[in-house]
């Protein structure tokens, strides 16, 4: 029985679990969470200052579009900069291997000696790695600098995921004002919808963090509520002047 339980735990904790937490999931959660919080804060602040629902909707739409474009471009530039930095570093490693092969071979030797290899086995490992300049430079990047080419997402993909997910998240606080315009119904409906979705997004983050889903959900809720309270209060103060 104990063996079967351990086997199920092992099956659950395989690369499939790690693969589910790829960078695209990170980008998706980032965009959704930021869109929800930013849009909730903006619409709450404007609703606190102005009674006209059209103003709230217009402000929300402006934030949705501007935020989505800004976040998407920022993610694109960040991902491209990472790839460009990686390319510059691997070219530097290749140049060092070409100019100072003995020094670079000693570095490979030291890296694997520190991992516990020695004697003939260490010599074979070093010989195998340094026999191919491409493999040699990739190992140096991974072992010396901690970079791996497969860890980078295409910049366009990252930018689109962040931008579109931000747009979807930012739409949640705005839509209720379209259908519940009179009085404070729009504010209440927007708050309920946003808080529920914030909790869901926070709980979904545990796919890549392995934290308690309810605690993560409550933290995301608290972030959005705090931002909305501050901006709504500021809007009420502005309206009272």
C-alpha cells in the first residue's frame, strides 16, 4: 500500500508537472493578474469621483487598451533582450574557446571535478565535451553562467500572451458597469466579479508555485481590494472638493 502511494506521488511529480509551469503559464498569470488589479483600481477610482457610468467605462477601456499594449510590448522587449544577451554571451564564450582553449578546458575540468568526478572518468568527460566547440560553449553557458537556450520563449509569443491576457483580465472590472450602470450597482457588481476572478487567478498560480491554493487566492484578492479601496477613496475625496 505504501509503495503504491509513493508510486502515485512520483507519477504526479514528473516532468509533466514541471512542464505545466512553463514560461507561458507565468506570462498568462502575470497578464491576467496585472490587468485585473490595474483596471479594478482605475474603475474604482473613477467611479468614486464621477457618477456618470460612461466616464467609468471610457476610463476602463482606455486602461485596458493602453495597459495591454504597454505590457505586451514590455514583455516582448524583455524576452528579446534576454535572447540578445544570451547570444552575446555565447559568442564571447566561443571566442574565448578559440583564443584560449587550454584555459577554457581547465575551467571545464574544474567544474566537473567540483561535481565529484576524478581520474580517468573526469578526463573522458572533459575530452568528450571539448571535442565539439558547439557542445563546449553550450556547457560553459549552462555550467559557468547558468544560461540555457531552451529556457527562453520567443519574444513575440511572450508579448502576445502577456498583452492578450492583460486585456482579458482588465475587461472583468469594466464589463459590469455596462450592464449595471445605475447608482452603485456597477461598483458592487464590478467588485464582486473582480474579487472572484482574482481569487481564481491566485489559486491558478499554484500550478507553477505549488503553494496552498486558497492562500494564494486570498493574497491576490487582498492585493486587488487594497488597490481599489485606495483609489476609490481618492476618487471620493476628489468628488467632495
